[in-house]
């Protein structure tokens, strides 16, 4: 079908619905209970688009999952937008009414405590190690591999997940996506983003050391960490934002920006 608004349950029939696998991880005949923030009647693909574009005033995503189901007596499928604050990586539960549930891939990484940075590849530090794992099919799978073996950094090129134990710097590489671990209980991080201005101080250090420095500095409520040309280590800019509602602006040089969670 080119367009459909609803479905009927029929024994012996299997259906498929297309979705953007870069943005969502979807499951048929399933549901992610709870965490509802809003619901409405709409088509399945519009349900996903609505979730993808739900943001609060400070730029934080307000929808991390959806459940779309045909309810009895309704002329159109029902879309439930969700924000899975507690246990965002929990497994979906079975649903016998043909529901489709989807979880945003950004929320998966946030639940694992990794920030995604497109277009960069981290370099192995002197004395460090990099373990290459071929046959990896997604960024989320790469992140799960990293957390399983306690590796704080990963580079993913679409087929191989390279796990690093320590890195001080990165290089721009359009074919690579980097994953960097952080404490999601203390910070909210954005890859390829920058908080311009409002600097408190800056110095060269690793990304994890940058966050720890901000955490232990009362005057710091945000950081931007970036690799500048000609430097052997990333630059850490401690910042005091006048408003934590301010979102990070775009950055094409692989910067990571994080705000303290109060």
C-alpha cells in the first residue's frame, strides 16, 4: 500500500511497515508500557515523525519511543508518544493487538551512556590498544560491545567497531562515527555541538578529564571539548551558561558539548 491509516487483525496474515532504521529501532506485536507524554490518531509514519521532532525549550528530546496500535472503534491508528526516563533500554512486552513499538536510537545511546559524534575517528593513544570487531551492523550494537568490555571509546565505519581504551585526540573522517562514554547521571551531552562563548577557562586534556574538571568546579555548568588543529590533545572549555535551556549550536569539527544535570 502507498498509504494506510489503519489495520484489521486477521489470522494467518503477516504485514510489514517501513520505517527509518537510522532513527528508530522497531518491534512488531509489542509495546513499551508507560512513559506516555501525549497521544493522538495518525498514520504510523507520522507517529514516528512527530516523536522525532518533539523537543523541549532547552533542546532536549521529549519523545524517546512510540507505540502505534489500532484501537477498537477508531478510524485511524492511535499513536502514543513516550519518554522512557526509567530503564530506557528495557525489552518491549508482547502485544496481541498488532501494535508496533519503536525506540529512538538516540535514546538507546543515552541509556548506554555514550554520545555519538559523526564524522570523526578517535586515535589510539601511545601505549593504548584498539580492538577491531568486524561484522557489526549498527551504532547501537557497537556501543553495546564497548560497554560489555568496558571500553570508553569506539569508532564505527558501518561494518567494523574498533574499541579503544584511551585516546587524547581525534581526526576528521566522514566515513566514521565515534562513540564516547560519559556519566549520563551528571551530564547531558551532544555530539557535533558547541556552546559558543561564556567561557570560564580552557586547557588541553582528555574528554573524561574535562567532564570531571567541570563536575568539581562550582563555576562550571557546561563544557565544550574539541580537537583543534596542531594540538596533540583535545581542548576543554569550561563554561558557565546563563541559561541551561540554551541548546548547543552545530559544530562541524567534531566538538562534544555537555551540560550539568542539576
